[in-house]
C-alpha cells in the first residue's frame, strides 16, 4: 500500500509540473488549473469507494425526483409546506450533482484536472446551494410556526406573494455571500503547487495562495456564523414557540399529531446542520487533531448523504407523500388505459 501511495503521489507531482509547464508559467495556478487528489491517503481504495458513492448518488437523484413528482402531481400537496419541500429536494439534486460526477470521474478514470475557473464555479454553486438549503429549512420552520401557533391566520400569512419573496430573498442572499467569496479568492496571488483535495471548500482553494489569506479566513467564519448560524438560531426559536403551543393543546392526540408533523423537519435540520458546522470548524481549527483523509471523506459524504436521506425521512413520516408515491407507482404499473 505504501508503494501504491508513493507512486500515486509521484504521478500527481508529475502531472502538476506538466500542467504548469504547458501553461508557460510555473507559478500561476490560475493558468495551469488544479489537480484533484480525490481522498488523500485512500487512493488505493478509490475504485471501491466509488461504489457506495455512486449508489448513494443514484438513490438521492431517484428519491428527490420522485418527491418532486409526487408534490407536483398531487393537488392536495400544493401547500406552502410542500412547496418548500419541493424546493429543498431541487436544491439537494443540484447540490449532489455539483460534485459527484466530477468525483466519480476522478475515481474511475483518473480524470483529476480541473481549471481554476472550474474550481471557483464548483465552489460557488455548492456553497450557494448550501446557503439556499439553510434558508429553505428556516422557511419550513416558519411555516410550521405559523401553522401551529396561528392556525387561523395561516392562509393569510403564507400567501403565494410571500412565498415568492422568501424564495427571492434566499437566492439573493446566497448570491451575495458567494460573490464576495469569489472576489476574495480572485484577488489572491497563487504560486504554490496546484494539487487540491476538493474544490468546494473556500479555504481549500485559498491555501493554494502565497498571499495573506487572513481576510478569507475571517470572512468564511463570519459567513458561517452570521448566516447559517443565524438560521439555526431562528429555527431553534421557532421550535421553542412551537413546543410551547403544542404543550398547551387540550388533548394528547393533538400533541402527537403536531409533534409528528414537525418530527421530519427536525430530523432533516439536524442532518443538515451538524455535519455542516463540523466541516466548517474542523477544517479551520481541527487540522492537527483530525486526519486529512477523514475530513475529505466526510466532506464528500456530506453532499450526498443528506440529499439521499431527506426524501426517505419525509416519505416515511408524511402520509400524504407516501400515499401520493403509491398512487404514482400504481399508475406506472398499470400503464395507460
């Protein structure tokens, strides 16, 4: 295994030098592009790792695709809660698709080269979709807060116009955050070896630079705390009010129904927030404690595991979606009449 790893590292170094010479500038990563190492330390397992990654990716695509089809095809699901759920499923498809095809090409074909602009583009879309996911989860928490705490005002508060404004605000916020990230990366001077483990971490690209990246470090941390952290705080506050309202309901049956409605959402929030915050803080502060391959492996899993599990959680715990999915499969089996 040591010999295999040594040969792999020599191959990466040779490819890096060749790409730099072909670019005519040994110190300009922007011209030469980057070489993706996959999961460093586990190169000999890339073929085997590709099997679960590919399977999870296919399940994520199928599950979220079915979820969107069920919501669109069932008139009873054209409500704010399910509109937000369809948005979450769409973002999950785009998030996993932004990374997995390139990752699998690296695992299977050894196609490791990516242009510098390609790195920035991939990083932009992945973080943009991550911020959009966070905003959608916050909107879903607000939806449950209004539905349980102010049920008589639900239809007047969450109108189509309000939903449209929420969507526009989520997209605008994500664009602004990532535009500043791209600007901070483009201003740097890149002179180090252009080998990178993965391209969707802001600091992973910044560390290729010979410039002072302290602004990038603090901006990345501030963005994670002020935006994703703020979303988590608002979601937590919403659920505190929801629990207070639930415990004032007159019957245990009403308790059970309200908590069951919110249970799926809480599971998805935890699945989204815990790995995300771990990834952000581990990359910045846990470099010496956590092996590098563990961090990269978890980062790769993070973009496919939640998209795979989200439709399963909602499908199992939400009767309307489960029944809608069964109707669609029944029609497919019976065929056109």
